[in-house]
C-alpha cells in the first residue's frame, strides 16, 4: 500500500514539473516573439517636440513642427497652459508686456515617452503708429455759380491714414473709407440751399487728424434750368489677398530610411484662385510661380540644407499649391533627435477672386440759362471715374432736365440729340455728347420754328 502511494506521489511530481516546464517554454516564447511584435507594431515612436515662433510686437505666433505625442504649450508668461493639438498648426498668443520669455513645448505618448523643447522669445513693444495728416482738402464746384442742386468735386491729400470718415454737413449718414489712397477724390451733390460744413477725419490707430471746408449752395436765378446726369455702373471687381504661408517638415525619428519624402500643400481661400507664389531666399533673391503650373527650386540658393528635388506645383484649377521633394538624413545624425534634418519654407501667396460690383448712383448737376435772342448755353457734367480694379463694365447714363421742381425732360442712354422741348414758351433743342469721361450739354433756341411753341 505504501509503495502504491509513493508511486502516485512521484507521478504527481513529474506532472507538476512537466507543467512548469511547459509554462516556462510558453512564457519564454511570449517574451521572445510577442514582445518585439508589440514594440514594432503597437508601441508608438517617441515624440519629437519642435516649433517655430514669429513675433510682431506683442503678438506671437507659434508653429507646431512636432511629430507624435500630445502635450502642452507653456508660453513662459504665467498664463495657463494650452494643449498641443496635432490638427492646429498655428497657435497665436499675446504677451502683455515686452521682454524675454522662455516658451516650452512638452510632449508625451501613451508609453510614457516624453520630449520637450524650449525657445527664448524676445517680445518687443509695438511700433508707434505714425500720426495721420490731412494735408489738403478742397471742395471745387462743378456747376458755375454753385446753384442748388450743386455738385462739388472733393479733392485732397492724406498721409498715414488707415481710415477716413466723411461728414457732408447735412442729414446724410457718415461715410467710412478703409485703407484710403494718399490722393483722395469724390463727387457729392448738395440739393438744398445754404451753407454746409464739410468735415473729414483721418485715423491711424488711436491717432486722428481733422479738416473742414465750408460749402455754400445758392438758389438758382430766374430763367435757368438744371441738368442732372446720373451714371449707373455695374461690372466685375478683382479682389486680391496676399498672405504668408509656411511649409514645414521634420525628419521622423522612427524612419529607418535615410530619405524622407515631402508632400505639403496649402489651399486658396474660399472662392479665390492662386495668382502667384513667391519664395524669397537669402539676400532677397526671389523665385516666383505665376503662369506656370510647376517650378523647380534650388535648395542651395534658398539655404535649405539636406533637401533635394523641391518642386512647387499648382493644380490645374489654381486652387491648391503643393511642395514636393525629399529630406536627406546625414549619416552623422543617427537617431539623435536634435540632429534630424528639417525644412522651413516661407511663401508669399497672392490670391484673387472676381466679384460682382456696382456703384451707388452719384448725380452730377449743372445750371443752364434758358437760351434767348440766339444765345445758347452749355455745361460739362463729369462722370465719376471707374475704380482701377474693375473690369467688364456696363454703364448706363440717365439725363434729366428740371425747371425748378418740374421735370421737363428725362431719358436714359442713348443721350438726346436735337431733342425738341419747350422752356418758358420758347422752343429749344437739347443735345448731349459723351466726351471721354464727361457729358457736354448744349441748349439753344430752335431757329427753324416759324413761331413759338405753346407750353
């Protein structure tokens, strides 16, 4: 009996040993084969923190050039940390005071790998805006005598103005003009008799300059009529937008090859097409992509080391710009994160779009004497010049002749020729001729009439 129990114990011991051996073999196989698989297929590469910062006064813009991981921005001024988001390439930040700040990006991944980068940001006080100046302002009457309704051409010169505000001195609303040219000109008609204080204010930031001019409108004399010309313009306006875009690329640390392909792209704004892409290299050398759909870049002339085969390409619809090429990792770089090659290419992108445009009607007036005794009268009515960025313009002219509050003749293009009308019981001929950007009005008696025409 004892021998049977002893044999059974030895059998159980061998069985336990066998299980232990099999467990060791399975565990060893798991460590040998599964662990490399997890490291290669599941474990993410360590993050590489990298960024670039540009400053304009107190305004800073941080460009995220990192690869892998997630983390935080520390702008170094005591403000709360902000998350690093992979789909947000640019992060703006406003510093409250000039000085030097240490900005830091810290990244980590799910495996606990961490990486950070710090950059000293020099923040300068914003440049003081130049004060605006209205150098001249003059109201020049178009019609002789400035009789109501009287048209004036407002001309002047301004400097350093970001915005102009016109106050015509009557019950019409203020008119605001952004980014005005230095030489200003506009046409305005005053319908009422009296003195009007015309005011112009120029702004640049919080700085302001003002100038005023007195406009006097008199009652029209007897035996006169008023010619009123109104131009209605419709066309296409070319809107241009210029901005700086950055193409950036960093060599991935986990890339086993020594060559990394680059394919970066940027899209035009909604409704715009890309007219020109300009690259400025060291020394101010410019390379432009305009009418061509592709442009090969010379990395050496642009100071782009470790890059080759760089090409800018526009899609056929000119709505997307591509940068393709390669980054080449030097042999000496190895896997050192600080020695991996990177590329930063700043491009000035000019975009355009065509918009339907129309201009509000601006009536232009002239006072004409009613012809008598064989003496005719005439006047010139200037048509406001078209904006230089307009194309495919359709213009309609409407002419009206008034005797006081009574309209004695009106019509649209074509202009009247030898049109007969009666003014103060006198038969007259009305002619209007387009001369460049002016309409000449001629009014004379109809000498062919055998007797005066009745009203």
